[in-house]
């Protein structure tokens, strides 16, 4: 069974994001970019399934600019067997990514697609759900445990106030939550090995997909600045301020 793992190149989670001067996007020039953290968890999960002998091949996929090749090399250094880059400089919205992934799903016929639950740049949390709808396949989002058998997968999901376990027939779509696993460190020998692995490069037109955007970003703004704190002389003043100024007690 093949597993397809879509990985997105995003601004590194340690970077303080700044709004561009045009007010409709964030500045990514000279900013450290990395694999979306939820996608690292997805790659790790797919590799663990292969190590258990339940999966034969793990294919990492990224859609975007040429530099996404670095993200795919990281996925292969974690352990993915090969990679596919769908290269485009167009801005890709979740529906366009889902259509590209559907075309790759039809081409590769994987038993599972494991995506991140959301990309930390635009926080859309849409691609996995849209892919499941386009492919007409069962989906389990926010997975915190995955148990695969020959013809089904059992997924424990984090839901408000507890956990829910679902059994899905294969093929199926899963999106990962933070507690699913802890991705392994990438070792130097594996980075070297990853350089020799196969990376196929396609254009959206090769897959017959129109990636035109249907949504327009009107405005992006930074959160309001927090005002400086103050020191209070005693507990009585603190209680009075919490009661009368902040109105939280
Ligand atoms: P989103 O719906 O944008 O929050 O993204 C959810 C998940 O979809 C991500 O964690 C990735 O697994 C996948 N994804 C989104 N955009 C891309 C992309 N451009 N290339 C590959 N995978 C993507």
C-alpha cells in the first residue's frame, strides 16, 4: 500500500511574521521557511507505518514554488521514498491544492493520504476535507492515533472534551493533530541519502488542473499591540483594579 503525504513549505514557526507594506500579505522575503509542523508529523506517521511493514511506499508531495524541493528533500531525509513537486508560482488556495492532490491520488492510487490538520501560515484547515470530498472518500481529521490493517484504518480523533475513535474503509484521508507522534530528528547520513532519491516535477497543467484563485485577500493586519503592565503597591489595589478597571472578577 502506498501513502501520499502532502507537505507545505511555510514560514518557520519561530519567525515573527510581519505584514507587508501593501497590507494584503505577510513578508516572506529573507525569512526562514520550513515544513509545516503538522506535515512533519504526517511524514513521521507514514514512515512508522512502513517500518511496521503495513505500507510499501511513502510519497511526499508539495505544491508551490521551486524552493518547495527543499521541503521535499527534508521529507525524504525523514524517510519518504520519493517525492513529487507540482511546481507553480501562482498563489495556491486550499481548493486548488485539493484538486492537484486529487489528480495525484488518481495517478498514484494510494491506500492512505495523510495531511497536516492545518498549515500554520494561513490556518485554513480545509485541504484534507476538500480532498476527501473531491475523491468521495472517508476522512478522519485531527488524528491522535492511527491503527492500520489490510482493509481499514482506525483513527482516534481529538474532540472537545475527549477522544473519538472511527473505523474507515480504505482508501481514506487522515489529517494529523499535534499529539499523534514526535517526529524523529533528521540525521546527516539520511540528508545525504535523500539527495539521491527521485523527485518528479510536474506542472498543474500536466495534471489538467486549473489553479486560479477564487478568493481575494482584502486585508491582513497585525494583532493590536499589548500595552505595558504596571506595578501595584499591594493586594488591595490589585483586587480593586481587577474588579473595577479590568472587570475580570
Ligand atoms: P490548510 O488547509 O491550508 O490549512 O492545509 C492543510 C494541509 O494540507 C497541510 O498541513 C498540508 O498537509 C496540505 N497542504 C496545504 N497546502 C499545501 C501545498 N501547497 N502543498 C502540499 N500540501 C499542502
